[in-house]
C-alpha cells in the first residue's frame, strides 16, 4: 500500500474489527441488557484508538513475520 492508503487502511480495518469484537465481548459479559448499547459504544470508543495505534506499530513486524513464514513454507 502506498500514499495515504497506508494510513487510512489500518484505521478503517481496526474500526470494523473493534466494532464487531466489542459487541461480542459486551454481549458475552452482560447479555442483551437494557444498557447494552451504551456499554458497547463505550467499549468501542475506548478500544478503537488502542487498536489503531497498535496496528500502526505492529504492521511492520507483522509484514516481516509473514515474509519469514512464507519463506519457511514456500
């Protein structure tokens, strides 16, 4: 990925992943209670920036690890 896409993609993909995962974890912890939506959104709002920053830090390492694994199995 080049240009702006390399910055936009991690933000978008982490938003999607955290949206789904925070919903699953919230429903697992509290069920579909009356306060499900506010708790879910709070978890999403806290989790998304953490995931986005983690993605920016982890992507170079993940690429190198992926290349190493590919060489081993290729």
